[in-house]
C-alpha cells in the first residue's frame, strides 16, 4: 500500500503543556508528532471509532512484524 502524503495540523498549547508533551514523547522515544498522533488515535480507539481501530491495527501489525524480523523469528518478505 503506498504511503499517503502527510499534511500539517497546527494547534496551540501553553509553554507548560509543550514541555509536558515533549517530556512524554522523549520518555516514549518518539517524536512529538508521533506522540500526539498516537495519543489522539488511542482516544479515538477508546471511543470505538472503527477507522481509528483499523489504522492502529495496521500500525501494530507492521511494528510486530518488524520486531519479529529483527529477532529472527520470521524472515523478511522478498
């Protein structure tokens, strides 16, 4: 499946909120964009949004597959 182009979404936060978000993103080892995106997806999944569940499911499948390949438990697709 080809990657969709990315767009920019802007929102305002206080300096304190910015530091909090950045701290949690760093703690998770992800970018601020990924942290915010994942947090929003989690909220949508918890609300039962089917499209968000599909997106998160695909992301989980891809990440799990990559981890299994790194561990040598499955072969890379040829």
